[in-house]
C-alpha cells in the first residue's frame, strides 16, 4: 500500500494539484472557472478536487459515503477564507433528494468506477444539474493495468502487479488471500471488480441517458501520475484510442466532459 492511501492530507494535496493543473484546463473551453458558479463533487473524499473551485469563490458541495473522510475534509478546510461556501456531507448519493440549488458543474473524478448501476445513476444525477449543466468524469477503464485499484494492496508484490484483477473472481480472491490481504481489503477490491467500467459501457450509459459529449481525452499516462510518481502525463495514441475494447487495456485515464440535452 502506498503512503498516499494512509496519509489523507497527502492524498488531498494530490487531488488539488491535478485538478488545478489538468482538470480545470480541460474544462476551460466550456466553463469559465473565474466566474462564480457552483460545483458538486460526488465521491469527494476530503474534497481536494473542490478546493481550486472554492478558491475562486464557487459554492461547493461534496458528498461521500465515508464519515471519516468528511471529518478530515472539514478539518483541512477549517482555515480556508471561503469555507462558508463549502458543504461536505457524508451520505449515499442515492439517498440524497436535494442539495439546494442545482449546480453548474458536477465533478466525478475516480468515482464512476465505484458506483453500482452506473446507467441508473447517470439518469438520477441529472436532478442536481442546472439546465445546460455539465459533468466532468475522470476515471481508469477497468481493463487497464491497474484498473482494479490493486495499488491499495498491503502486499508490495500485488500492489505493483498489473492486470491480475482481470482474473476470475475465485482465482483473484484466492491470490489476495494467499498474499495475506485482510478480509476488509479483499471485500473492497471485489466491490471494485463488480463495479469497474469499460470505456464502451461508459459511453453507452451516456447515450442511454441522452447526454451530449463535449470533449474527451484518453491518457496513456494518467495526469495524476505526475504528482504521485513524477511521470508526466501523455495522451494515448489516436490509433489506439480509436479502437474499441483494445483501448481499455492501454488507457490509464479517460477525461470526459458532458452536458445535459
């Protein structure tokens, strides 16, 4: 397991860095981030992805299942000059009916791959958007080398072993047990296996729910790798990103901005 998964402040700072340097420039053709607007982050953790927007005076709301992460986030923001514009809520998004006024932007970075029934979710999340509201997605396709999030394994071998999450459930679970992974972590990894999403299924879910795709970018090296590992982001070769199914195995992140019809 990497230090960033234990040191939540470090993870928070990594989120801030990547959102400032890569997410905001990605959405800037369609959203004026310097104009005071509103953002909702689903699966916000401690809210690091929201901080660059809060810094610009946006109304920001974050929702996450983990009470501990929300408590950490409130502590990280306690001295922020715009903290009155921030709300962090510990709740299942499916149990939330309203979060006040609808939002200009919904942020889902490293989140959609953890949500069950993504097709249903993409229909329900519309209630949180203003007309012409937009959603940013950034996620690792399931079949990519570390799409199973095995980097959270305690085993140093498994945390660096690519593609083994693609094995059958019994074999995958057996290897995790063999290398001494605790039951709680095995359960978490199996949940990720159950909800992991491919690029093709993602775009199909968007079509089913009548979203307009405004912009996409495929990465060979995830932008977040820069702050995590010192590896500069690199876009996927166009010839690879154009090939369905194959691209899932070689793309470590997909960025996508969509809008309601």
